[in-house]
């Protein structure tokens, strides 16, 4: 038994040493939150420079606990077109310098996942959410039913969103009523999250291997359809992804979204809902888009009635938007993203009294 | 209990502590049975789930008592048949669809392996290879030893008794203890990383055209998908199963058990027959002793000519491996698996018999040649990988694939896959040769106290990090289902 104790102790000591070394090494490559949401690799880049904690909105379960913001913070949520279309550095040029902007957008997210981001933001900021502005990018792709969410494929049969799956990964959260609950005291979270750094760095390595591998195969199979063929493929994908038109963007879901905005507002934060443009060619050819146009008034009226919330129809603000402003069926070109970011920031600035800054 | 859970690892480490800390006289009589009971309890949510297992164990124990009390062949056959019937009933075999099964959820993990142990005791008691009295406690400890409960390795009762008596009393050297920890982490590495990666590739190829209505395309397209899906599944199964064995055997050693090995470099098999002396060894040995040998004896009694015996061996091999295949599961796909295995070993045996009879000298020269060894390994792996498709395709998909590929497609898959395996195994052997050719100084570095411990703990860190990364994707232990 003595030998078992001795060898187990040796291994434990070696393990702790490795952990410590890797913990220190992580600080050579990643600060705690300094690069959060920035576009270090150039403004025309598609995605923000990542941090060790935050790759996308799916990782806010860790990132929010260690982020240090100035007086005001803006949390960008929505799908990938919000992430690509609203660039923090451009917005920072227009907005006052005491703002910190977080890119917490998540590819393919719907209103359920946006609610979960809000929940994590609230948990990580247990006092008032005053000083926080939620910018929620919406478009016709935001209002699909949970059963169509790609998150449901992540953990087969477990019925989790991407954000929930990410949050359950380290055992710091447990699922609760379609959202999340902490398993440890919030007071310990910043320390525990930081202690995970060596594991997180490995995860980034594994993640990069997988992503580059997938990209390699995708590149080999790439057929790059253009023109009408590309439009047909996109229409097909949206039709499948958004599900049966009968259940898509129903009154209940629109009301839920309005309630979500009200909840955010009641928590002390402000809400800006940005309706993101889609290419003009898609307007008449997607029945989902047409239904969305009819249904959106349900939440628009309710949001505009809230004291610290407003709705921006970005297409109305940028009437000269053409098909050339898009690289595909929903994502803007980098040049268009700069226009979008400026337009949204100027809108926010014009409402600064209402938003309380 | 998920064997990759913290709960499982804590249980194993906790059991070492408890065994070593408890007074020696109580280790076998109280501590070990309690640990076994506790382990079984981790699999159930309600006590009723244990009733069928308890009945099965009781039936097995009473059968042994009957064989001792009435040492006749008829008693032995009757009680063995009775135990087998209970097993078949509890496993809910598909061909018994007309039978009304128990409709509440019950624990079926470990049933197959308990059956093997029961039959071993019954046979050995009947043949008087076991002469001492089999007590209820020793029977329970043998059948439900938590180290081997889920899926072996299958130990002999006699060996178990000797090792149980020395439970926690064997003084292990520091090097032995380190090797146990090292092997455990190596096992985790296999299960968590290698098996997960192989399973993901396997899934990728299956979902890309080998399931349901997606089974379409040219024969060459399907062959390509089938070869890759099969090979990755075989690798996945190997890493999953052998990794689990590494964990169990090394924990057993820390407790004083010398559990038998289940794998011995299966990539080195020169033929399908040789393969079964290297893969799931304890299962193959069990079938050899308790099915093949008696069945061959039976055939030899019927046809006593010495010249016929090798051909009777071919038949006995077919029957044994058919049975072994069917044992793996209760659905019809496992009958196909059994046919695949039976055909593989019997053709291999027949080929061997005929070649030795008619071309003895050139054949011996041929099998000693390095290239024949490489090709033997490669085609053995490909054949086994194809046979394993019964594990990952359901019956309708398997029939769909057989209909699409036809014999031509299967032969093409076997040949192309065999060539791929030959290249991969050849490269693997070359790299191994190069590594072993390193100057002795470098090799001795690997044995250095600090370097070896640093390397092992680095692997552990890698396993933990990958465990978090692959959260939800790390497959469960495959053989738990059998």
C-alpha cells in the first residue's frame, strides 16, 4: 500500500506541475479578456479575434465571468450575420470611449439561445444590469422552432442548445427550465474559470485541428455554385432549416421574443433590436421571409413601447442595399458590414438619453 | 455506471483503499462481496431491477449444488440446459418473439459473462476439476467480481479463488505500481481519445451513405464507404475494448488480482485462426474449452477415422464461431456475424489442412515469409472489420447493403480494403522498427524516473482535456451491451 501511495503522490505532483506550467504558458498567448470581440487580424476579417474563453456566444458561460468592462458594455447577440455585420471596432469609433463591446453572437442561434445568453449575463452580473445594452440582431432566420435548432444535433437525444452543451461541458452549470443554473457559488466562478485555462488551451488546439480538417475536406468537395444555382441552394437550405411554414414565427414565438426584450429591460439593461437586411433577391422568393415581415409587427410594437428599448429596421436605414452587399444569402460583405456597424452605432448614439448614457 | 465517469474511477480507487485498510480476515468474507454488491447497485435505480439477476445467480448456484449432489451426466445436461434457458429468456432473443418477457426494466449488464462463469464451474465440477465446495460467497464473488463484471476478462474459478485469497496482500514493487498507473492512463488514452476519433470517422462514413434510404450510388462508391466505415469501426472497437481491459487489469493488479489478458497484438495476426488467439482471448479460449473441444470429441466419436479428424475440426470451428457470433446479441444481425466468423475460421482451417496435405513444403516456406505475414494480417483485419458491420448496421440496413453490394461488391471491398490494411500495417511496422532502432541512450531516457512520470502525467492531462472537449461524444463501452 505504501508503494501505491508513493506512486500516486508522485503522479499527482507531476500532474500539478504540468498544470501549473501550462497555466502560465496560456498567459503567453491569451490574456484574460483583453482581446474580447476585437478584430485584431484586420477589420475585413470574418470573425473576431478569439480569446481563450470566448470563441462565440456559445462560450459566454465562461467568458462573461472573467471579462472586465468599463462603465458601459454592449453585448451583441444574434446569429452569424450579426457577428459579421456589426463589428465592435467600427462601432467603438462612433460610440463613447467608455463602452466595451462584446461579440456574443452565435452561428445559427434562435431566440431561445439569445435568452440563455441573457441568463448567463445576468448570473455573471448579479447586481443590476444597468449600463448594459443588449443589441439583438434579428432576421427571418431567428424565429425557427427549437426542434429545428442545430443545437439539438450536438448531443444526440439530450435536447440541448449549443450554449447549454458548452456550459455543461465543465460541470459548472446544470440545465434548468430550458436554461442554465450554476453548480457552484458565483463568488468562486471567476477563479474556477481561470483555473480551467490549461484545459481550455488544449481545447482550442483540438478545436483548430477539427475545424481545419473539416475545412480541408470541404475545400476538396467545394463546388462553388454561383448565380441562380447558389440562390436555389440557399432557398432550399432556409426552407429546410426553418421548418414547416405553419409553425414558423408563430404569434406565441413573437410574443416570447417581445417578453424576452421586456425581461432584459426589467433587469436594468437596455435593448436595441436590429432587424438585419437580407439580399433583395430573397425578398420575394422565400415564403418564410414574407411571413416574418407580417409577423414582426407583434414584437416591434411591444419593444418600442418599452422605456429603454427600441427597434431599428436596418434595411430602412440603408435603402441603397443591393445584392452586391452580401457574400451569400444573409451575410454581408466586409465593406457592407462597416456601413451596418456605423448605421447601428449612430442610431444608438441618437437615442443616448433613452438608453441612459 | 458510466465507466468513464468520475464515479467509476472513485469507486475503483476507493475500493483499493478499503481493501488495504480492512482487516485481512474480513477482506474476502465481507469487504469484497460488499464492494461487488455496491458496484452492481450503481447500475440500477430500483431494487426490482435486480430480481432477474438474483434469480439467475441463484439458479446457477443451485445447479452447481445439484451437480455435486447427483453427479450424473443427465443431471449435468439438465441443469446446464436450465441455466441456458434462463439466460436466453433474460436476454430476450429476437427468435423468441412469441414469448412473454418480463416487462419491467432490469439489469442485463454482465449476464453473458456470468453465464460463462457458471458454465465453467458446472463443467469443472461435473468433470471433478473443481473438488472443493463452492460456497455461495465464493460463487457470488467469482460471478460478480466488480473488476470483471461488465465484460470480463473471463477468469477460471480456480484461478480466481487463488487470487481472491491473496486479496490486497501481494506486496507490489514501486515499478509494478507505476506500471499499473501507467497502463491505466494508457487505457484511458485509448478509450477517450483514440476510440472517440475512430468512432467519429466511422460515423462520418456511415452517415455519408450506408444507412437506410441513403444506401445508394455505384458499387465502387459503396465499397469505398463500406471499407472505411468497417476499418474505423474495428479500430474503434479495439481501442474501446482493449483500453477498458488496460484499466481493469491494472486496477486488478493493484488489488492483487492477476487477471488474464484479452488482447495480444491482434495487428500481428498472420491468419484468421491466429487472430482469435490474440483478440478477446479469454472469450475465444472459453469457447475452445467448453464448445469446440466437446463438439469435436462428439464428432470424433461418430466418425472415429484419424484421417477425417482435421475435416471434423473445420466443422467444429464453424459451429463454435457461429455460436460465438450469435452470443454477441439477440437480434438477427448477430446470426450474420456468426456466419461471417464461422465461414472465416472454417475456410482458414480447411485451407490450412489442404495446403499442409498437398503442398506441405512450399506452404511452410510461404507462411514463414515476411510478405505472407503482412498480407495475412491485412486481409485478416479486413475480413474481421467487414464481419463487424453486424455491430453497427441494423438488420434492414445490413440486408440493404448486402443486396446493393452483392458478392462482387463484398469481394471487391475485401480486396481493396486488404490492400489498404497492408499499406497501413506495413508503415506501422516500419515506424516501429525505426523507433526501436533508436540509440540505446534515447531508449534509456524513456525509462528515466522523472521522464517516465512526466510523460504519463502529460498523457493524463491530454486525456482530461480531450474528455472535456469531446463532452457528449465519447462513446460508452461497447461490450457493456453484450
